[in-house]
C-alpha cells in the first residue's frame, strides 16, 4: 500500500514517501550550501550562485512536492506561463533602469 | 421597398415565454443574492454596471459642461481634477473592464461550450460581491471629497502632494481588481475543462476565444497593479520611501508597475468586445468568419504582445532612450493582430448577405471607429510623434475612440444581439436603430474635434484653455449631449421590452451558436439535453438542416 | 423527422433535488460537473491559476528589490548584516520541513491514512507557527534597534558601525556615507514588505490548516475526496518557494568579511 506509483482513487499517480524524503534531504543540503557560499568572497558570482541554488530548490519543490513532474501538459504550461510572465516583468523593467546609465545614445 | 431582415419570430398569437426558465425557477431576493447560476450573476452585474456607467457618464457631462468656456467658471480647478479622476476610475474599473466579460461572458460562455455552469459558481458570486464592495468604496470616495490625482495615481503626486482620498480609491480599485481576477480565472478553467463532447478548441465561437485571451490578461496582469496600489498606500501612510526621490526611491517604479497592468487592461477591455463583433458580423452576413484560425490566434497574440509594450505610456516620463526605442518597436508589433481582425471581419462581410439590424449597426460603428482609434494609437506608439501628442486631447480622443467608439459600441451590439436570449423578448427594432445612429453621430461630434484640439496643443486634464480652442470644445460638448441621448434610449426601450417586447423564441436571429439551440430565457441548467458538438463554428448549412427539427421541438407554447 | 443531433444523457431538472444515496455520484460532486475527475481536474487547475496571480503579486516586490539593490548595493549589504543568519537559516529549514510534512499529508490523504494525515497536518501547523515565532523575534529586534522605516528610523548602526558591537565583530563594516546610509531605509522597507507579505500568507495558510485538522479528524479527506488537501498543499509549497528566494535575496547578500 505504499509503492510510489500506485493509483489513487482519482486516477492520479501517487508520489510516495521515498521521493519526498529524498527531496527533503536535497533541500536541506541546498540550504546549507547557499549559506556556506554566502560567506565566501566570490565577487560577482555570489548573487549568481545564491539565485542558482534557490532556483534549484524551487524547482525541486515545484516538480516533486507540487507534483508537476507527474502532472498534465496543461499544468506544466501553466507553471511555465507564470514564470515567464514574472521574468518579463522583472527583466523589461530592469532593462529601463540599466539602460539609463548608458546616457543618451 | 420591403425591410430586409433575418429576424424570424414565432407566431405572436400563440407564443409564450417558457414557464420554466432560470428567472422563474426560484423566487425571492435571496435566491438572486446567493445564487450560483452564472446567468443570474450576469444579470446582477448588468444592473450594477449600468448604474456605474451612468454615474461615470454624469461625471463626463460635468467635464464637458465645464469645457464649454475657456475659463474655469463651472467649478474650481481642484473640483475639476476630482471629476475627471472619478470619471476615469469608474469608467475603467467599474464599467469597461467588467462590461462584456461579467455580463455577456458570464451568461454565454457556459452555454456556448455546452456546460451547465462555470467551473466555480461560488467564486463567480464572490466576484460580483467584490465588485459591489469596490463600487461602494468608490461612491464613498466621491461623497467624502473625491480624489484628484487622475485615474493613473502618478507618484509622487499621489503619495506626497495631495490631501484627497487616494487610499480609499486605491482600495476600491484593489478590490475591483480581485473581482476581475476571479472572473478571468473562472473563465480559463471553464473553457479548458468543461467543453461538451465534440467541442474542440477550433469549434469554439470566437467570442469564447476572445474571453479566453482577456482572461489570461486578467489573471496575470491585475496582481501587479494590486501590489502597486499597496505600495502607494504604504508610501502615503508610512513614508517608506519606495517612490520618494528624497529617500532614494524612484517615482517611475510606480509607473512601471501601474502600466504593466494598465496596458494589458486596455486589451482586457477590448478583446471581449471583439468577440462580440465576430459573432454579430458573422450572423448578419450569414457567413462564417473569414480566417477563423487567424482571428482566434490573433486574440491570443494580442494578449501575449500586450504584455510587452507598457512603457509606451511613459515615453516622456524619464525612462531611458533605449527603453523608448524598444517599447516603441514592440508597440508597432501589437497593432498587427488587431489589424488582422479588422481585415478578417471586412472579408467576412464581402459577398455576405448583409442586413442592418441594430447589433449590426453597432458593429459597423465599431469597425470604423475602432479602426480610427487603433490607427491613432500607432501615431502615439511612434515615440517621435508621441512627444508632441502625449498629454494632449489627442490621447483623450484616441482612447475614447477605441473604448467608446469601439468597446461600448461592441457592448451595446452584444446586449441587443443576446437580449432575446437573456429575456425571451425582442427589443423594438426601429427605435433601437435610431438610437444606434444617434449614438454614432453624437460620438463623432464629441470626439473627433478632440483629435484636432490635441494636435493644436490643447492639454488634457485642464479645466481652462486658450480661447482659440473654444469652438471645437463647444462642438464636443454638443456631441456629448447627443451621445447622452443615444445612451439613454436603450435603457428606456430595453426596460419597455421586458413587458411589451415580442416573444423571441429560441433563435430569432437564426444564429449558429449552441446558446441559440435552446429556449429563451434558458433553463437554469442551460440545456434540457446536454449537447454534443458535431459541426464547425458558424456552420450555416448545418443550421439550415436543423431548422426543421428545432421548429418542431421549440418551446413556445404555454407550459 | 430527424432527431436533434445534440442528444446525450438527459439532465432532468427534477433529479437535481433527488436523493444522493442512489450511489451514482459521491455527495461531494457538484452538480455542474460531469464527473469527480472533471471536478478534481478543474479545481486543481484553478488553484494553479490562483498561484499565478500570487507569482505576479510578489513579482512587483521582487522588481522593486532588484532595482534598489542594483542602485544601493552597499546599503543593502549593510542592511542585510543586521539580519541574523542563524534565525534566517532556521526559518528556512523549518519551512522546508513543513513542506515535507505537507507533502506527506497529501500522500496520507491519497492513501486514506486518516491518522497519518492528521499528524502531518498538525506537524505542518506547528512548524508554521514556529516560523512565525522566529519572525516575531526577528521583527522585535528590528523594532528595538529602530530599523523600522517610518517609525523613528535610525541610521546610527550604518554611519557608525562600531556602535553596534554584535554586528561589528562579525562583519567589520565600514561606515557608510550619509546619503548611502539613508538608503538602508529602502532596504528595510523591502525587507518588511516582502517578509510581511509572506508572513501574511503564512498566517492565512495556518488558519486554513487549523480548519483542515478538524475536518481531517472527521475523515473528510480520507474517503476519496482529496482535492482540498492537494490544493492547499500547492498553496503551502508556493509560500515555501517565496521564502526560499527571500532568504537568498535578503539574508545572503554578502556575508564574507
């Protein structure tokens, strides 16, 4: 009654404890990693590494805790649309701020 | 000289409104205020929307009265600022954004896809209550001194320099925004998950496609203006410094967040109207919409591209030259899908059997006026010309052409087209055609002079102006009076028709949609037998074969 | 005379009020849905769309953060040193654990383990409260040190870091110029805004968890109808993800000496 792939009553795949424990472990390792990295002097790489680790952790939560890996294409497309729009907001707004420093032509 | 019409009404001597319909199924005020029925919620919206429209219209009347003379003689400048601000807030948040989606969209989408209701009826009702809460707050704002920042709440004016009701207006807009989000969310889920068997995406009426595209915008864009309003509120109350240059903040950040929503908002407003136009033009040309796929995809394209152009409202505000360049180029792009629709509607008309019932008159008005409004948008998207035209009456004319000449005409077109379905009764054709013509004349007289005023240099949001602009302003005000008559007439004759209008029957327009294959007004569960979709959209040949069968089963007799 | 082609199963209006116990559909199936699968599918999709609105809502705050961090980097570094990395890391671990217990709760609901579900929900609830408790400690520290924008905000720690011995011995910050020191107020505005908005979402989540614990004890979610737990789980995980980014952006800007 505890295999990770058994079908639940509603027909979805049931994700089991083994997967969740593995993800928990990865997230905790990631947390330790990112705190450790913030104490190192890595110049411009500090924020990049911090965001990369955060994004990896977020992806693990999305794919496994939120079951997106086992979900329909529509769900995956929806997640992608949200992330895409979020990135458009940030990047296009930031592009104004960054290019102000370039002066007039 | 026979009147050319496609209207086909049942025999009036024996026809009756069907006894069991969504209006008669349950009685009592609570059955309406606690309903989950999408059709009842649509009617609740229709009544409240009309109320707010006339408040916004009265404010417009005050604006035009003041502008009859070059001096500020009717009201003080501060009062004038409050009047145009509330006119904008009410018309945009409490009329245009919910207009077609919350009334016609709510009523028709489940029927058009062959479902019994929207996916989330309780959320639908919550949407309406949020709308009412926001609206009451807006009225409270007006009653307690108003707000004078313009509907755009530009910082740092709204955060540091005015003493008016920015907070309550912001809260009203915030709440109305969630009403909009929940409506859009509901539509997206419904359209994806509740289509009848056989109703594939490319058999959907284009009305559904446009609402789908508008709903994507509602869900993704509205939260950004919500956070912008929260930030303004915190800036005003706590002085957190996020938009305050003296504390290192940037006032333009507010504008970025505000327009990130408010540009897609104009597509939220117009897309549902475009959906109406697709239905009406097809029906009154007796032809399928030319280039169905192109029109469907252009709706989605407008929604997607609409997210990338917001800073064209900020060309003169201090964004970088490079941002101006990029956003101007992208704005050119977003005009293309709209133009595709106009071309396709025109090709639909070509060699169609055109008749000129009231919905079609409004649709023709839309075609011409939206085209003019849209093309003037291209002048404004071109940053070089925008520098001269922005903040003048050219902008005012541009957005009124697309919103009033376009969207409001589309709303009236749809309201007349589906009135028989919603109420079971036909409106009186002659007076309604006259009202449509009066509206068209009044509209042009009101807003065309404003293009000229703008190019001559009259600034917007000013209560006084140089005397040489007076003649055009007088024309504009005269037009506004005529326009007011044109909008008042439908209220009167539509209410009249509820009691005295001809019985419409299932399908007075001989239209092809699923909603027309059932009784008028519909049953609470929409269909006595759930439909299976086995033909393409706008399939008039299929309809001919159905005419025999549906006449036999049409519910027109008593009981 | 041909039948109408739109023939499918009848939806007789009178059966709307009919007895549900005829077993044709479970009592939790709403009448406008054709099947339990459609209902579960639709409500799940609706929850995802709601989360999209939340992404965009927080998006505005992240945009503001990135702009001002770019403009006022030294102030942001100095400000972030005022945050206790131990509390922050603890909170991150607490939330990750709570996401784990929530996911396990969903598994219990799906496999109809009533007691397991109740335990998982209670653990998630406690962990959530723990997070808020730690946040309260952190906020009180900020209040004590007058680092709350709009409420007698003090630049003391930034123009004269030596006057703040606990932080100074860790990071040996150089004093900021007066104008850059003023911009630490923007940092703290964003800190309170973003963590405050996050905490508000946590509070709402905890209240719903409380409600769910009662319903779960009554067996509401372990007899086939798991959508409420699943969809709440999505919300809870989303709030966790927001914190993952907040932690990285607010606490970990630059902690090297």
